[in-house]
């Protein structure tokens, strides 16, 4: 992996930096996946809200139609 002729402390420093780089990459990937999951959740909630509004509009018109026939 590393040149064996390098001093011990230099090899350990490089290994430590490589490990930190791997953690930074993993953290970046997890952050990206979190953002994607958040966007998907937001879109799903918007779709549910639109469905609720549509249902509510139909239900209100149906309720008023029933009340109108009841009181005529």
C-alpha cells in the first residue's frame, strides 16, 4: 500500500488521512441520501395533501347537495 522505505510516523500519518478521507466520503454519501429521502418524503406529502384537498372538495359538494335536497 505504502512505500516500506518511508518512516513509520509518516506511514501512520498517511493511513490516518486515508481513513479520515473515507469517513468524509461516507458522510457525504449519507448526507446526499438523506437529502434525496427528504425530497421524496416532501413530494409524497404534497401528493397526499392534494388528494386530501380533492376529496374534501368532493365531500363538501356532496354534503351540500344532500342538505339542499333535505331542506327543499
